[in-house]
């Protein structure tokens, strides 16, 4: 089966979030199953630095000027890149240094969708027409609309990675994008007087998926649907909405082979985890106390991610023999509040504002508990990394977090299903109750080790995910 993925980022070429990890793993897993799989993404400067030499496939005139489509094999996978410097030669992919969205994002990602749809239709004559076009998030949503407007036989799948980002733009831009005006309607891509690229994917794709079964249900409800819940209820009733849980790339996230951590380890030889903890404490200038429970958090600092729950209870948490390490960036208010907390508890809190891929591996390997207290979370990957590294996740019961972490209580510990700590309500008090349960379990090291072994035994490999998508593709095709 010929499969073309369209996305705005792909690890390790360019990454701002979990979408990149999916595009950096799922196509390879599908290729290993015998499919002919390719990916198309913009040629950002970071991509140009890493991808190496490319070959010209086509140079064509488009609604945004003349652009060149290039191709190469990256780590054995066919990757197309859109060479359009006037649109993509920018240091940050979505917004400027002041976190302001680029004014021409409507055109930049319409072009990504347009060329992706053209490619699926056979723009590369050597590859031919795709069987499945798989578009990811709002940046690729218009690809499904282009295929419908051309009455293409190519089947399309649209995956929602986060419905909170609808890709909204002024409706008058539609005239520039080569789509018919009748598409600008409630039964199309119109969304409260504007156009939404995400809604285009939801409306025009043959099937809609999201990244966990629980999130697939949540987004059909008013509170989590971002205004799209009515359409998603229709898709669900039609049998065209499903949730497929993301996986973990074992070649990138594996404590046995990870070359970004100070000491490798495995479930039957855990001494290396203690060494990683000591290294993490040294890095952040914290006392090297193996007895202290070390909480870690690697996240975007936003209210969605629940960082404010942590800050609301920071004084209470610091009264216990614990340490905290945070790596992240985002809201200036949250960043400053964390800096202030670190200045008050320098012997207990380590903080780095920003993103550091190598350091994130060391943090997850060295921590005892990883905090993922999100208000909503389509899938979440950091809790999966935590399970993989024996760093017990503390999560809210929502989306993919609910699907992947089992709470630790007397019964689940006894029947060896406990893998972390789960709280239900999106508030600081419920979060704190879970923190206290983690602190209390830490005092019982035999039980802690048992839960940690359960976590390490979980299997969230991409091969299982690829099989589920394969079944979906066959059904659609």
C-alpha cells in the first residue's frame, strides 16, 4: 500500500512537540510492515541542515509563487521537502520571537496541503498515485479539501493531535488558495465566520482519527470539543471517528540503549537509574540525596499542562523530603513563578527555561516521578517515556493519560496493575492528594520497586500502532 503522510514537523529534522515524534516513528513502522511510505514537510532551515542532499522532483507555479519539491531518503525513508524560502526559511516554524503567529501562516500551510494533495495525486511520476493520504493536524487539514475538490480517488485520513489548535484564518483568504467558494459554508471549512483548516480535515477526510481512545470520546463533548463537537458527534455516529493510541520509538526512547543518559539500565539491572538520578542532581546543583523523592517535569509551561497546579502547591510540597526538576518554556507568568520558587528553594528545585532534547532524556531517566497534570491531553508522550524509563507518571485522568497510566492503590498494587498515580479533578487540591500518595509510597521501597517493575513492563511500541492504522487503511481503501 502506498501511504503519504503530510505534517509540519518530523523528528529529528524539526520538532516543537509530540507531532514530530509521531511523524518520526509511525512511517518507519508502517514501512517495516511492507508498505511504500513517504512523508512531505516544509524545508525549514533546521530541516535543510540535517536532511542532506536532495533531488528536484518538480518546480511548479502555485498560488504562493514558484516552489520546488525535492526528495531524498532520510534514514531509509522517502521524504519530500517543499523548497519555498519566502515561506519557510524562518528560524521558528509557526511564530516569531515574540510568540506572534506569522501573518502568512494561512498561505504557508495551505501550500503544504496543496503540494501534499498534488503529490498524492501523482505529482512525482516515478512514485505515482498514493492509496492513502494521511494528514496530521490543522497544518495539513486543507489537503483533504483539495482532494475532494478534485474528485480524487485517493482516500484521506485526518488525525487530530490537539483540537485546541483549529488553524483559524479570515475567510477572504480562500480566494487565494484554489478552493471553490462553496467550501466556505457550515457544511465545509467555515467556522464561526472564519475558515478552519482543522475543520477542513474533519469535514472532508474519509476517516478521522485522534491519538487516544479516551480523547476520541472527549472531543465529542462540548467541554473538550473546541466548538467542533457537533461535527465530531456526527462523525462518531457514522463510524468515521476512532482513537488510536500513540507509541514510543524504541530506537530513541530506551534506557538500555539511550546514549543521551549517563548510565544505561534495564528492568533486571536498575543500578544505572540511581546513577542517572545522581547525575541529574549534580547538573542542577541539588544535594545528591538518593533518599529524596525526585519529581521531574518536562513540558510546555501552559495552563493546559497543569503547571499552575504545581505552583499553587509548591510551598506545601517543599515541606517534604523531595526535590523537583523542571524543563520547559511557555507562559512568561508561569516561567517567572517557577524562577521565584526556585530562588526560594534552591536546595530542592532545579529549573531550566527552554527546551533541550538531550537533557530531557537525562531528566526522565533520573527522575522518580514525572508530573503530567494536564487539564486535557490528547495522548501525551512524556508519561509513556516515564513508564519506559521506570519514572512513575503522576497524571490527571484525561485523554491518553487515562488510557496509559493505572493508579496505585491497595488492590492495583497487589494485583500488579499499578503503574503510576492518577487524580481525577482539574484542581490543585486533587493534584496535591496524588503527590502525597506518591510521597507515601516512596517510603515503602519494596512496594515502590514493584510498581516500577509494572511500569517498565508496559508495551507501547509503534508496531502495534501501525497494525491498527493498517486495518483502518484497508477498511477505507
